[in-house]
């Protein structure tokens, strides 16, 4: 009986130390990319050329939603690791905000791909398409086929397809975050240490990673936005 108690105590201590280490490790990219996102939002706000442009409005909306998702996810993680007890009201608010920001990202990306598609393939109608009240999201396969056939310029068609493909990959990663609960439910059948490791991998790959990639894919690939961002990110230093 004493041996069983000792084993249980050691297991709990191991899990506690492991959780703290994992939390510290996951905090590093979250802090960095939250700052990264904030500088990008500052850049969008600072330059008049980026204001009122649909693609940059959607990009700023995505950065804000991802930053909130970072904060909510890490706060929830900290509360779980530190075993902080909350009132039902506060817990409900935190969970609701986390769920909202999780679901916003895929929708925002779907709208962004339609905006890019219209800008590349129908530049003369771009303003009209990007500002309509009701936006119908086509399937990605249909968009890529249409992008190839709608543009007579091969370079434009290739650019449209590459853009849509990147959006598709990022959207797939964001949509996968919606399946984390189901994956964690399956992992709950495993023994404690394995379950903890599997859930942590799910958290990092499906929740944190996609939101780290977003500013790199949509911000750093933009030839107009990138140099202005780098200027503010490096405090005006030439690198």
C-alpha cells in the first residue's frame, strides 16, 4: 500500500514538473509572435497606404484574432497547470472568447482567399467584389481551376494558384484546431504520461503553430508591407 502511494506521488510530481516545463517552452513562441503581431498591427495603423484596403483590413483582423487566441490559450494553460479555481462566470467568459477566436481564423482565411482571387483575376471588379455585403465562399478546388482559366496571363494564373494553395494549407491547419477536442478525447484513454504528451503535441501543432505561420505567410510575403514592417520591427535600424 505504501509503495503504491509512493508511486502515485512520484507520478503526480513528474506530471507537475513536466507541465511546468511544457508551459515554459510553449510560452516562448507565443510571446515572440504576440509581439510580432503587435508590430504588424502598428505598421498597418501607422501607414495610410494600408488603411481602407480590403486585404490589409482582413490581415489586421486575423492578427488581432490570433493574438487574442494566443493570450486565451496560454491563460487557460496556466490556469490548468497552476490549478487555479475560477468562478463559473469567469470560466465561461474565457472559454467563450477562446472558442470565438478559434472559429474566426478559418472564416477570416476563407474571406481572404476570395479577396486575393478577385484582386488577381478580376482587378477591375476587385473593389466591387471585396465590399459586397454577402460573400459566397467558393471551394478551393473551384477557385484554383477558375484562376487558371479566367486569366489569359500565365504569370497571373500561376500567382493566383500559389496564393490560393498557401491559403489552403493555412486554412487546413486552422480547421484542424477545431478537431483538437476530439483528438484529446481519444488521448484520454491512454495512460497519464502518454496522454499528457499527446495533448501537448495537439496543442502546439494545431493551436499554436498555425497562428505562428499566419504573419509569416501573409505579412512577410507582401512586398509592399514587408520593408515597412522590418523598419518598425528593428526600430529603424538598417539590417
